[in-house]
């Protein structure tokens, strides 16, 4: 009988939690950046009441934010390669501080939508660069860095609705000022702790992210993520209007949802990727999200609040799985530099996030409140179809 020498055993996966202090500072700022996505969720009805706006008008808070984020992704690489990663992070944080504070001063929904657009520009500069900085500075390799980044995303998305509910119960303006204060703290931490990463030998050209999308694998990943993001942000942006709850109730539901996002992205996704591979994991998660969206539609149509709450919270599991799998796929599927691949991928996928809130609220008002979730389920099916039809381009993601 042959025995395996102990030295032949596979080394344990590196821990994503043993990181230098500058990486943790960047991760903290990323938590706050992602907190801004769900921050307005519990206060959407309050904002609509306070500014005499319709749900469709209020949904533009998401649309302007994500549309500018998507477009700005095309310039993040060119900016960071010229002024450096640290300066880009600080510029993005400074813009978020300014526009989050201005959002709290808005007297009309038009002004608030405009300030959220400026906030989206700052967020794009920060998010795209933060991932590259964390991957470059973290110990344990790309996989460990992505887990840390997704942990920041999960914690931010989970805490955003809770912070929004707690501060929004006082006044709908308070969450915006709170975010500005937290981002200012992130600005100081990065300014003091992060050493400026070396600039690339060749500056990124403005067209590089679009050129990177010529790669079949990255184009497939981005197109699939576009449909997925539409389904994701249909849940996030439209659901507050069908829950029929106050700020605390909406905040509690989306806090539980965010905990599911965080746990599935950080704990479940890496294990499932090692066991079944990235592409099968994406197919599984998209199928689960499709079923959850259908369950939400049925619950809304039947007017069964407990079932609706359970179905909304349950969507956090496949969303967390997708977030981690898509991020790693975008980083690894092509030979483009990671910042360039991230910019091209995020440009496409955030278009889905920009379209979903306005389309969902408009569709819900014109037809029926459960119609947006059927569209979200159809988008999950479309994403899975693209993934299956173009699987030949995803060989780099095959499990070893």
C-alpha cells in the first residue's frame, strides 16, 4: 500500500483575515462605500413623502448613481494609472463626502438625484481602485483578497439599510450626513496608513476597458452580470414600496437580507467554488435567484406579508454567491490587467443596476406590483442562457 507523504498534502487556503493595516483601512472605506448603496432603501418612502415625489422619481436616486458609476468606470483606470492608486482613492472618497453631504441639503428630488450622480462618480473612482489596491496589497493571493473585498461589500450592504433606518427615523436627511462623516473617517485612515502603490509602467488608455471587453470570456462574464444586476437591483430598489412598512421594518428586512449576502459571499461561495467550480456555481446561484424572484411575485400577488419577507431575505443567499463568483471571474477570465478588466466588467454590469430601479417602479405602477419580479426572474434566465451559450469562452475558469 502506498502512503501519501505529509508534505504532499495540499496546503491550507490562506486566511483572508490576516492583512496589513493599510488593507484593513481600505476595506473599512469600502464598507462605507457599499453602505451607501442600501442606505436609502428604508427611507425611500420617507424621501418620496418629504419631497412630494413619486416612486419612479425617487428610483432615480439609484439610476443616476449607478449610471454615472458605470460611465465613470471607463476613466478610472486612466485616472489611477496617472495620479496613482492612493490619490484616486482619496479623490473618490472626497467626492463622496461632498456629494453625500449635499444630498442631505436637497430641497427637491431633482437636486437629490443630481447629487447622487456626483456621489456615483466618487464611488466609481473609489470602488474600482479599492479592489485593485486590496488585491495588490493583501497577503494570501487574489482569492483571499477577493473574499476580503466581498466581505466589505456584504457588511456594507447589510449595515446600510440598518444605518439608514436608525438615522432616517430621526429625519430622512440624517443618513446622508452620517455617510459623509463615515467617509471622511475613511479618507483620513487611507491618507495616514496607505502607502502609495507604484504606478504602472504604461498608463492605461481611455479605451483600454472597452478593448478588454473584446475578450470572449470577459465579455461573457460582463453580459451575464448585466442581467444579474438587473434582477439584484429590482429587489433592492423596488421592494421598499411593496413591503408596506416603516423605516425600521424595511431596515430590519434588508439587514437580514444583507447578512445572508455577507455570509454566502464570504463563507459559502469560496467553498462551493473549490468544490464545483465558478461557472457551475453561477448557474446554481442564478437558478436560486430566479426561484426567489418568482416567490416574491407570488407573495405580492397573494398579499401574504410573511411569505414576502421570507422570500426577500432568501434572495440574499444567491446574490452573495453571485457577487463573489462574478468578481473572481472578472479578475481571472482574461489576460487583461486586473484594473482594466475590472473597469470594463463594471461598466457593463452597472448599466443593469442603473436600469432596474426606474424600469421596476415604472412597470409596477403601470401594470401590477408583482410584474417587476417576473421581469427579474426573466433576467436570471437570460443570464444563465448567456453563460451556457458562451461557455466555450470561460475555459480559464475551469476547476483544476
